[in-house]
C-alpha cells in the first residue's frame, strides 16, 4: 500500500516538475520576463569560475533566488526545486502517524482485552482486569482509565485491559486485542459497524463480546449476524463474564 502511494505521488510530482520546467523555459527563451543576466552576456560569463560569475552578475546565493522569481532565468528554478524535494514529500506522505494506542501496542507484547462503548466502560475495564489479577495474571489496567497505555511499557505484563474510546479506533491499523468488548451504542457509530470492521480486518482472530442494554432476542440475532461472538446484557454478571473470558480463549497462549 505504501509503495503504491509513494509511486503515485512521485508520478504526479514528476509531471508537475516537467510542466514547470517546460513553461518556465519557454518564458525565458521567448523573453516574456526579463532575465537577471541578459542573453548576450552569457557567452562572456559562462566560462567564469563560480565565485567570479556571482561577483560579476550579482547572482543570488542560497535561498535568495526566491526573490528573483520575477526574472525569466530564475523562474526556471521552480521546476528544479520540485524535482529536488519530491522524494522528501513522497517519504513524508507514507510515514505513518501513530496514535498513542497504536504505538504502545507494537511494543506491549502481551494479549489485550479492549473495552469501548458509551456507559460503563470504566467499570467493565476494572472488573475484567481484577478478574485476571485474581487468576494470578500480572495485568495492566489503563488506557483512558488511569494510566495511559504508553505507560505500560515500563514493565512486562501477562495481560492488558484497556478502556478505549470509539474515536481512538479510527486511528489504529495494527492494534489487535485478543478480546474486544463493545457496547452497541457508540457516539458517531454503533457496535454493529465496529464489529463488522473488525471482522473485515482481522477475521476470527479477535473474540468480540457485546455488552449492552439491548437484550431482546432480535438484538442478540442482529449482534451475531454483525460478527459478535457473544452477547451480554447489562448489568453483567461477573461470574458469567469470567466464564466467558475463559471460553473465548482469554487464557490461551
């Protein structure tokens, strides 16, 4: 993907540079703009050493050429400038901008339970974390709750349980929790959409659990159709959640 973006931007940058070179050269040759150094003086000045040429013509040095773009001969520098910077622009375009969660995930090294939705995220995050701790697992509990995820990198952990907002999910690419606990109602989207996107990107690698106040049988069917593995109704029974975590592979290595 990055290679395609780089190639596309390089192609357009090259085209723009060529057009600028051709147009500015035509302006120079046909005298549309007066040159800084008259055409008739070029033969005499061309063979001079650089320092003598600069002294004889008063040619600008460094970035001072930008002040001479109204001169036909210096207008040509625009195309040259595009060619010299397009590679840097292309690299800048493909350099990933990582969110805090995405960056921390790449160095965390332990399985993760991610909790997101509307109401009850903090309670659910804490509950799951304490369950894992009670099972003898060294568990980091944080994210939007307490310590930021990046702070977990100071130690090694058996598990991480993170409270994450639905907006943060828009800035992830490789972040992949072992278990995702989602509410159906979310600001700006819904759990069904998020579940379908997780399935599209990661297949069945992520266990998706719905934790919601929508408890009708039709709600359960819709959740399963959207890609959820389990559907729990608030307030959740801690024992049921504990069993579910074990069944869904939360103890898997």
